[in-house]
């Protein structure tokens, strides 16, 4: 990975987080951590997506009924 790619990825993550905030969509700490790992090249895009889905499915299914 070239030296500029992590900076570009980090900028993309910050933009996505800002858009979500504007739209009122919360970004979990887990999502932020996985995005940072992806930006650094520590995990791939498909790995990040799979981990996000797994984590958020658990949050939804473990949630107390309202």
C-alpha cells in the first residue's frame, strides 16, 4: 500500500462519519475502530464489513425488548 492510501482512507472515514452525524445516524465505537483499522491497512474492506455485520447483529439480537 502506498503511503498516501492510508491518509486518503482516513479522510474518507472522517467524511463518512461527518455525513452520518449530519443525518443523525450514530457511529458506534466499534465501527470507528474497524474503520481506523481499515484505513491503516490492518484489515480489508470485506473483513471490516463482515465484522461490522457480526457486531451489529449481536447488538440488535441481544437488545432488550421495548
